């Protein structure tokens, strides 16, 4: 737990940013992906349908130009006959006309009758038709048909089939094989959709990131401001530049901070007034009680009573002093100050109490170690810390004060091996009037917090129940290292 000038704090949470980016990207991916997919499917289907229709009409055209009757004369070995050559020539012209790859005619046993590529002798069975048996069943029933898309050497093809009739019977069929050029266009189209989706996603990430930053930055600032106020550092104005809801929240927080500061000041003023009013009559009470005590003989029981009164009055006076210390607006006068004398003074003041409790005291502070502080006030801090340590070790223990320099800061540790503090006590440690002691004022650590803050220092508490407590002060060593000029 720390108190004093702001520390680096927790890692900022960036969940809004992540959520925003994620939802944006998801949205764009879904919209682009879905519309791209629908477009792709629609285009693919319509292009394929066009291709099918084209194939079927070419096949039908060729089939109507062939008489089923003449096909009967195409026997194996007659590839050189005039009839065969005339018919193949006819098919080749049609092939060139429609840009087909191959036009072929075959009988119901899938044996070749005519073929434009000239490699297929009459009567040889077409192995490739094995794959189109299902479609061809339709053709034998007198309908046209088409194959699905197939690839030959990575080039896409489709075949259209039409029946050839003789005497009302299907005697053969014609196949027209055409390269499916649309497949390439469709591939390019698909690739473009993917590229656009990718670019869209990248762009969205950028836009969402920017948006998230503009949104979360002021929130982060407010979080930091709230954290500072929570730590009791209410000097910093809560500033927000935006005029939106976040700006409104910032204004509200600033209003709250001002009211807290005002209430704090009012409270301290009141406390100071009350303490002052009580202090004067207390002085008189102590004085007159002292006079009465002096008049009474040593063995008198009333003398013991009056000495009890004096003791209580003194205690009250000490509490009142703490009240005043807490209430008095402090203006520190920082200057290079040796730490060792301050620690020694505090120890001297507490020596009787330490001796009474049987506490072993050790001090490790180099005589030349300096800090840029208000010496009188930091001595008050040391007294309060050491006093708490002493009061925590009623049955004896070790009190060690150790100071070192580190990175432009003087570090002073006040360590005890007393009972330590629970998490709950640590959380409320710097609260004014928080005490666990029967006769405590609860102002010791509140004063420590105030003074440390005013001296641009920090205090860290390491405490574990049953193990003891270390209070670590970090004090600036130079005027430049810490922004004194700003105050
Ligand atoms: P007070 O001493 O009047 O109780 P402080 O503000 O000085 O008020 O301390 C607040 C409380 O913090 C104490 O009542 C005590 O419970 C706890 N505390 C402070 N210092 C120590 C310490 N060194 N060891 C154990 N508890 C401590
Ligand atoms: Mg105390």
C-alpha cells in the first residue's frame, strides 16, 4: 500500500477497445463475407446455367442435323468412307463454329460412331462416358442432358448430350464438350471477394482502434483521477476536454473533488478551532491541579487522585496537539536536510518508552545522507512512525531505522517486529481518526500522509500479521528531481 505522489499504478485495462475492434471486425466480416458469398453463388449458378443451356442447345442442333438412319452404315473399319468423312467434316465445322473442344456421336453401348478429334475408331467404347451414365440414362429416354463440371489437365469442361432418333427410337446420342471459361472468371471473382474482405477487415481494425483510443483515453484519465482522489491526493484537477458524456462525467468528478476538498478544509478548520478552544483551559487545569498537588502532603490519597488528573490532562494535551497538527494548513519549507539528526532526535524523544517496553533500537543512517525536505515536518513523521512501532511492541522487540539513497531519492525504513497489521487496518491506515487503540487519536498516520505528500515524497507499508511492519519513506533528494516549482 502506498500514499503520496502518484505511482505508475495498475496496468490500464483496454477491454472496451478490444470489444470495439472485435465487434467491428466481426460485423464487417459477416457483411462482406455473406454478401460476397451470396453474389458468388448467384453468379456461379447463373453462369453455369447459361453454359448448360448453351451446351444443350448446341447438342440439340447437331443432333437434329444428323439422321439416325445413316448412322447404321458406320461400321468399324469404315473410317475412310466418304460417308464418315462427310459427317465428321460437318461436325468439325460445327465444332469450330461454337468453339467446342470435341463433338462426338456414340451408340447405346457407348461405342464411338463419329468423332471430331479423329483418334477414336468406330466401335470403340468411350471410357469417359462411364462417369456420365446417370445423365445418359435421361438421353436414352429422349431428353437432353449435361454433365457436371469436370477437369482435364486442370482445365474445366462440361459436356452436353442430345438424343438422335430413328423411327421414334433413340439410337445414338451426340456429345458436345466445351471448355468452361466462366470457371476462371468465377475464381477471379471469388479471389477478389476474399481480398476485399481482408482489406475491409484491416481497415475496420484501424478505424475501430482509432475510435477505441478516442473513447478509452479520456476514460483512462478519469480512472487515474479517481484513483488519485481515492488515495487522498485531491490537489489535481480532473480535466476532460471532450464535451460528450465522458466529458460530463469528468465535470461531475471535478465538482465532487472540489466539494471533497472544501469539506476537508472545513473539517480541519473546525477541528483546529475546537482543539484551540480546548487547549487553553487545559493549560489552566494542569497549572491549578499542579498547585493543589503541591499543597497536599505526600501520603494523602487525594494527591494520587490529583496526579491522575494531571496525567489525563497531559494526555489530552498531546491528543490536542495532534489535532492541531492535522488541522493546521502546512506550508513546508524544503531545503537540503541531513536525515541522521532527525532520526536521532525522534529516537531520543521515544527513548523512555522504548526502555520501558524493553525494545532494542538500531539506527543505520549515514551522517552525510541528505534529502530535500522540511526537516521539522519529516521529524514529526519519523516520531509518529516510530511511536506506532513502539506502541505495537508492548512486550519488547526490535526497532530498526535504516536509510539509503537510490535513484535520486532518500529511502528511510522504519521496521518493527511487532504484531503487524491486517489488510483491513492497512486499507484504513491513513484515514483521520482511524485507530485500533483504546486511547489513540487515529491521527498519527493521517498526519504522516499529509506531510509526506506535501514534501513530494511517498510512503509504502509492508506489513504482515505476526511478522511485523516496515514503513518505507521515499523522499526527494533534490529540488530538480521533483517538481517543487509547480506548487
Ligand atoms: P493511533 O496510533 O493513534 O492509533 P495512527 O494513525 O498512528 O493512530 O495509527 C492507526 C492504526 O494503525 C493504529 O491504531 C494501529 O492499529 C495501526 N498501526 C500503525 N502503525 C503500526 C505498526 N507499526 N504496527 C502495528 N499496527 C500499526
Ligand atoms: Mg500513532
